[in-house]
C-alpha cells in the first residue's frame, strides 16, 4: 500500500487545482460539504481514480475509502458489475425522457425488498425524494405542517433544511427546540411549517404531538447518519409508529443513508417498524444519481392518479435505473450485506480497543455498515443532537488527519459517519485497523 500520507508537499496538485477552481466555481467547490481540509492544509483533496475500496488523488497518494461518496459507492469504485451493465446503456442511449424497462424492473425489486413499499416514485437525489414524500404526505392528509427531529438531515432544499445543526444559542429549550433555518435564504413561511422535537424523548414527542393537530407527517432518520450515527433508543421507533397511527399522521423514514446498506430492507427491516413512506438514495444507485420514495398504496395513490403532481426529466433514466437495478441485485444477496456489516464491526471493535488502551474517552456508535467515532467527554454514546455540542471536535479533527496520513480516508465532519464498502479486502481491513491503532497512539 502506498497510502502513507506525505508530510510535506505531497498534495501540491490538490492545492493548485483548488486555487484554480476558485476563479470559476463559487468557493472553489460544487457542494458545501466539500469545503474540507487536507490535514493541516486549507484545501480539499482532489481524487483522480478509484478501484474497489481504494481511491487515488491527483498526486498519486492512495487511500482506503470510508467516505465512499457519502455511502453511495457501496459496491466499491469502478465496480466491474456496474461497468459491464452500464457500457451497453451508453451504447444504446442514456435517456429518452420516456418510460423505460429498467425503471419497471427496479420498482418491482424495491417493492420486493422494502417491507413498506407498495408503490414507488423515482427522483434524482435524496433532497428531491424527500420533497416528493412530503408533498405526497400533504396531499394525502390535506395538512401542511411537518414534525422533524433536531439534528436530523433531510437534504439541502428549503422544505426541511431546518434545525440540522443549530448552535446552542439558536436551539432554544431542549424539550421544545426552536425551528432554525439551516442557512440564510430560507423563507420564514417555510420555517413556520416545521415543528422541531428532540430525538429519543418520548415525553417531549407526545407533548409536541398533543400541541399540534395539523401535522401532515413526522419524518426521521431511523439511524441518524448525519448526527454521528446516533441510534434510536429501544422502543422509540415503535412509539413513533404507534403515535402516528393513532393520530392519522404519515410516518416517513428518511432512509437515504440506511436504505439497502443496513440490509436488503433497510432500517425498517432491521428494526421491524414500518413507515408509511420511505426515502432512498445513496446506496440505491451504486454511485450514480438516483433516488426514490416509496410507501403504502393509500398514501401514494394521489400521485398515481396525477392528483398530486411530481415530475423530473431525469427521473429513472435508463442509465441510472440500470445502475440501481444492478446494485440492488447485488445487495439483495445476504452474504454481501453480511460482509459489509462484519467488516465494519471489526473496525468498530479495533477502534474501541485502541481508545481503551490509550485511555481516550470516545463512543463508537452505529452499525457495522455505517458508524462514527465520537469523542464525548465521558465516552458515553450520544442520544440527541445536543449531546454532540459537548464532543471534542478538535480531537476528532486530529484523529481524522492522523488516519489520512496513514492512508485511510474518512468524512471530514465529526457529525457524519464512516461508510463501509462491500469490497474491503482482508489486507485493507488489517491496514485500516493498524492505522486506527497508530492514530490513537498519536493522539
């Protein structure tokens, strides 16, 4: 492995490309999440190629990749399965703006794999699919307001870009959080339509539901990937289901990150709790842009009749639908998802052991397929968004940079998580665990 990160001058090409990019790209980037740093250097890495679990930057440095296109490239980079399937589509035509055969086969497979899916609609990104699900819920119920949980992320668009990462000063009371827009540019009327509740707090949930009788939907990340893989307390998802059923509120699971990664049926199958609607992206496309929202026939029927409008020129193009169909056929094999889960659990255990041996308090939380290392003051796992406000961000940054120096590429943000590809080899795994051990030693 040549993944040892050079201490000086090893990423000059990335620096040069970033300097060049700032003249034409706003901020030099195409997504706010890419404004990251390369160790101590104030510029992001530019990747050139990848194969399996590894990626290479423009300077030739190699890394084992656990950012994994934010979980999208679940079958690994340059997957031969996808390359073979997509080559024929490239020859035949990538999109026509018409109905196509792969979209039907893909929808049928999703309905087979996802317990709550009676009908499916496709989109191009998780943000788009969340908007579609929210519109479907509003169309079905005739109500407007949405309950979301503090710290949960449902995309960058106005609809639910509320209270994703508020500061302590902005957040308001713990049990009745303020609805805080994620950034300037979100109209007050949008904010007023969103009610915010703390996660894993049954009493607060019931109180909020009792206070608001105009809710169209409750939406959550069942495993909070964008809140350091904070897990649901035992029984909390079941409580959500019971309360939404009793109050005739549509329950939406945002499975953009958990879908098909935590198992063929996603988090809803893992926990045995069925939402009315679920949203999928990331692993669905295996690295190509596609998303879906799916759910109970009764809730999706207004879409089917054309009463609730939803469209998109690029929705389920033959190229992206074929990528998703190929990916889901692979992930529908229990052996594949078992390998992903077992690989991640070995890294999690190696991290816990290294932290214990060095006397460094941290929580390693999540499931094998997706997890995060959180430097909480006492090493306790996080239960709610505000628990993360006291985590040691600088120690996480140092940990991430030490891993990067040793050829392990992870998310730059402490509130995100690791994603494990299906293609991690035994050598990759051993190198990762060794890098983790050495990183804790350096801390």
